[in-house]
C-alpha cells in the first residue's frame, strides 16, 4: 500500500509530465484536467502528512483557490509550487528515514 507522500508524488509527477515539452492543445487540456480533477486529490493526500510538512505543502494548494485569476495561480503553482513541494517531500522522507531515491530522482 502506498503512503500519502507516495500518492502525492504520483499526482505531481502526472502534472510534471503534462508540462514537459511544447504546449499543444492536448497538453493544455491535460494541465487543465489536472487542476480540475487531480489537484483536490493531491491536496487531500498532502493533508495526511504530519505537520509542518502538510502545512507547507497545503499553502500552495490554498493559493490555487484564493487567486482571482486561475490561470495565473496555475502558472505560479507549476513554476514555484511544484519544486517547493518536491523539496518538502524530500525533507519528509529524510526526516522519517523513508527516502526512496527512485521516487525523488526527477528532482536531481
């Protein structure tokens, strides 16, 4: 059974795959689908992590809902939030001696 952190990484990896390469109409649709359909699930998984990790990650998901311009919020999440969340998860794995280098190798 996968942990909440592992499931969150899978969600983020799916978004990362969508934003790689040239943006085509299909890719833009995939990105939109992720924010409409998967962002809530990813935030749910993040909320299961212990504090302060969950708080640090959830602030990025809260910003998605608080921005009045959703496209700008999505761009900020992709540009800044994803990297910070991967860093937080890396810290979580190290702190809890659950480091899995295969899961975090995309961050190197």
